[in-house]
C-alpha cells in the first residue's frame, strides 16, 4: 500500500488542487508570453492561451459558444471526456543545456485522455476520439490503435478534479514519427478566440516558428473548481506553444534578440476578448553578483517568483495598460546581455535523464536509461514509464537497476507484457534516487522478424520507439509561495508545486531509433516482375491459341479491271499482277 500511495502523492502535485475560480462571468480568456534567454544565445518563447468556461459540458446540452471552441466543446460532451492532453512536437528539449523545460513533450504526437465513469466502452470512445482529433488538427492520430496504446496505473494522474479516479478510464499513446508542420499550426490557431488577428497570436507566423530548433504545441482540457467549495465546475482550455530560437538557424549570429527578430512582427494591441494579456521576460541574473540582461523599453512592472526551486525575476509588459502604447504604437521588446562572455553558464538541472540502445547485430540488443539526481543531499522517488513496441520482445528477467554500484530495487513495479500485433509492452516503476547519484536501468530485448507487408516504405531508416516518461517531485532549496492561480496563472500552470518544499517535474527522454532484420526487398520485386512477364507472355499466347479461329481463303481470280491491267502491263513489259 505504501508503494501505491507514494506515486499517488507524487503525481497529485501536477495541479489537481491548483485550479481556483476566475472572476465573475461565464467565460474568460487570458493570454501570456514567457521569454526565457538560454545559454549560447538561444531564446525560448512559451505562449499560453487560457480559456475558462463556466459550463457543465458532460451533463447539459450547450448550444451557445462564445470563447470556448465549439469543436472541442461538443467533442468533450459527446464522448464523455474528463481530461484531454494533446501535444505535437518537432525536435528535442536538451535539458542539460537549456535547463528544466516549462512544458516538455516527446518528439512526435502525444495523446492521453481521462474518460468519464459513465463511458461504458472506453476503447471505442478512444478510437473515435483519436479519429476526430486527427481531422481537427490535420495529424496522423488516426493511426493510434491497440498496438501503440497503453493504460498506465501511476504515471498520468488527472490534473483537474480527481474524484474516484480509475486507471481503466485512462488511455495513453505516442506516435514518435509524426512530423509537425504548418498544417497542424493553422487549425490550432483557429481555436483561439481572436485567431491570429489580434493579441499575442499575431506573433504566430509559421515561417518563423518552424525555422527553429524546437517546436511544441499542445492543447489541454480539464475541469476545475469554480469556487473554493467546489460545488460548481468550470472547464479550462489551455493552448500552449513553446519555440526555441537559436543564433545558427536564425542567422543572427548575436545574442541580442527582440520580438521582431524572433517573429518578424511586433505587438500592437491585446486581444479585445482577453481579460489579461502580458509578456514576461526572464531577467534573472545568471550569477548572484550582477544582472547580465537588460531589456527595452522599460517594463510596466517586475515580478519575482520561485520557479523550480530557484528565485527568478521577470519584466512584465501589460498589453492592457494604457501607458504601454503611449510613446509608440507597437511593442518591440528588446533584450541583450551586458557581458556575453559570462552569460553561457547554466546550472545543471536537479533531475535529467538519457536513453540509448546498445548491442550489435540484428538479433538482440539492450535499452539503457540513465537518471541523474544532482541534488547534493536530498533523495527523492521518481516514476519511470516505458512503452516498447511489440516487435522488440523484452526479457524482463534481465531488468537491472544499478545505483552507485549497488542494486536498486523498485518500490513499485507494474508490467504488462506485449502481444504480437495487438498491444505493446508497458513497464512502470517507482525508483528511489539517492542524493548526487546516477541510476542506470537496462533491459535486454530481441528483435522480431516482421511480415514483408508490415515494413514501412523506408525500412532501412529504422523503427522509432517512444520516449520514456519520468515523473517526480523534485525537492526545492528555496521555499515556494502558495500563489493563487488567478494572480499568476502562467507560472502556477507551467510550474505546479505540491507545497513549498518541492515542485512537480515531468520529463521525456530521447526517442530511440532501432533497426530490425530487413529482407532484401529487391528480390521479391524482381520475382514479381519476372513472374508477371512470364505469365503475360505465356498466358497471352495460350489464350490466342484457344480463342482464335483459322480460315483458309482461296485466292480470287479478279474481275475485268484486273484483266485489263495485266494486258497493259504485258505491253509495257511489266510482270502481271
């Protein structure tokens, strides 16, 4: 029971009780932009558009939609969805170089959904939901089926109301080979109340967003309490977008950035439907002696918060403030480093991980995961979720967990074996990470030989294995404030915390690329071509012999014209006809 209670406590910090009531009114919109300078001149831009709607979708039929998208509202009501989380990501967040991400997602497409207890056939609702979302976001979510769907027991707890949670109502799937492009961004922007015509959404220019080293867009829907007593329920839609710009891909070659350099556009006004529209710039000093970053124009205010165990300062630009656009019609936030030679230092994150495949040949191999706890004196547990396709047959008896040269036995383990062409492997473990340690988790597998019709168009490229998921409550050195969600919705939703001594972190490792035994497809194609040619020639000749009728025609003697022609040819000395 203790092993089961720890993951429940660990993951409840993802924000289950963090959602409080918004101001009066039926619906409200808040938009925020967080600009975080990274080492080596990179910049991370995180957009969040938060729509809160006071309506009970699953119970009552709602006919009027104002800010909440009608497509998603009717989808939640029709299929009995309690929570929906969809992320489309291109690239990989480098935790060791960029620090802890505000919102991380695995490469490709990730979808996990909690259904209402009233849903009788969860698998049918899950399949229908993935097909509908595939049409809404122009993604390959319709390829989600039983072969890549799992039901975790501890890794993904509800972020909203969690009364009577049953893990059988949860479905999780990852498509690591999904390519994110403009076709996915366009329908995502259409869900915004102001579209891309006003507010922060005017910066969402596809040409600039996809010309970056990391791009991740997500949609999160969950129920929240309307008041402190939680007698009424509202629905929250959070649309988030994280982009990392680097000097190499942008061609700038300098560490000085601005909104125009990043997005080729500036801000002129806020969304008329938004009750809050702010831009945050992380101006925290990289060392404790002197501030290294300066921003222009002067911010309307400075906000200080404890984010992921570190005290940070943010320059705030309120687009709803009348004084912001007095001197200029547009807002072009510019920031540069005072001492660029010292700005590349980044503290190592407390929790980060790596994952790789080892071995040689095309018969067996080994998947290894390295989990780092760099905290000098605090140990904490972490939940590891592994989802491996069925064609990599795991040997569970070879599972080893080594920490500081000693065996580390998990406190909780759940394993669901795969079935060929039916379901993947599911492995969940609760592992204790000692202070200042590296934990290595390895398991051996055997590669299966697929049918030749099951190989993708480019089989020699390899097969993708989804990322591992790490969920943990990381201890914080600095006590965190219990901020109200309505006072600072950006930071409480991006960096949720359970109490003042820890904060919740969910990390994803790198996706793996594994080669399988691949036949020489040129031989079957040559055999098919040769067989078709032989069959065509032989069958055609044999068919002609069976169906053609032969008639003997006697030569005709000709008429008067032919007799006169032969007489003329005789006088001319020409042979007769």
